[in-house]
C-alpha cells in the first residue's frame, strides 16, 4: 500500500470538494480521526486552602439559619418551576439526539462520497452525500452502541478487581492493586486500539458493502485478521497525522495568542474598552478558525481511512480468490 499516495489523494479531495468541509464539521462528534477530547482536571490538582478559620459557636446558629433559608428557596424555586425544568430537559434531549443523528449521517455521507469518487460512480454534493448517509444512521448507531457497551464491559472487568483491592484497606491489597492497575493499562491499550480499528473498518463495510451490523462486524474481523499489518499501519499513520495536525494547530494558536496578547497589553494602556472589544473579536475569530481546521481534519482523516479501507479490501478479496483457486 502506497500510504503517501493515499495521503495526497485525501488532501486533493479536501481541496477539490468544498462540501467535504461541511460534512466534516457536522461529523465532528462521531468521526474517528482526531475526535473531540475533553481535558478532565481533578479537583485535587488545584491548591485550595485547607486551613480555615474555625466558626465561632455564636455564629453557628446564624449560619445554619441562612443555609436553611437558601435551601428552602432553592427547593421552592424548583417546585414552582418543575414544568419549566421538564420542558428544558426534553428540549436538551431532543437537541442531543439531533446532534447525534446529524453527526453520524454526515460521517456516513463522507465515507459514501469518497467511495463514489474512488469508484467513479458519480460526483456528489453536500445534499446528496448527507442524504445518502442518512440511510445508514441506524446501522451505524447500533454498531457504535454495541462497541461502546463492549468497551464499558471490558473496563468494568479490568477495574472492578482493582477497586475491590483498594477498598480492602490493607497495604498488601493496595500494593497488589497498583500492580493490577499497571497490568490493566498494558492490557487495555491494545484492546482499545483493536476496538477502534474494528469500528473504523466496520463502518466502511456497512456503507460500502451495504451490510447489516453483525455481518459487517464479521467481515471487518476477517479483513483485519488477514491484513493485520496493513490495518495497524493505517491506524498508526492516521493517529500520527491527527496528533501532528492537533499539535501544529495548538502551537500556532498559542503563538498567535501570545503576539496578540502583547498588542492588547499596549492597547489597554490607551483604551480599556477598545481593548476588551478587540479581544472578544479575536477570541471569536480564533474559535471559528480552529473549528474550520477541525472540520477539515475530520474530513481529511475520514477520507484517508476510506481510501485505505478500499486498498485493504482489495488485498483481502485477492487473498480469498487465491485461497479458493488452491
């Protein structure tokens, strides 16, 4: 497999077809390459003051009365506006479901569009690609649900013994738990890589071969098994590209923000209000630019995987025909 050629072709598709950027934007929440990640900061990583002044005994009843009134006011507010909270919850649920539906459909549309370009079965646009992707929503949703539940089950099986050892309380159990934790991390990495690869390949089997979920998973497994080296290299290259693009974007954003920060500093000395307005505009423009880059990145990496899948599928079918001829 000529991976450099696949990268170049993915980039050419992104340059030639503007609707790829829109599909990439909509597919952000379900696309594999460089998916949105969240930095979870534990509270204990911050240095909160631990030495507090003891409460005077005379102040305790007063504080207790204040907290009781606040609690009662909150309870009354929730009770009086319960219908509003229910409606807001329902609207948020509809919004969440809509985002998932649009994102998965756009991701499927990207795969469908690249396959159409590769097979020369017709040049699509945004509307045709998105509508084509809608046909595969339920199958992709069930695939993601199945693999997600499998991931949770594996995590539970690995973490549960470690948790039980930690709550045992003895130093020996804690030591064993640490060993188990390290072993669990070593075990989880290849398992999660395998699940990620199965997801990427299965999605393309569903869309390109038009199969249902379980037959797609079975074919994806056989493809990965027969072409493990090519599939793993594809995954590693995609991960490397994702990391390189992300790091380049972050470093560029930090550099621009640093230069802009100096400009704002001197502008603040002249006019504080003007500096605040310019800062707000800069932040909004920067967020839009980062979102555009992220959208292009999602489309580019999806195209890379789809073209790679078609090449791997060619070798897979070739090996099957060779085996049958023997």
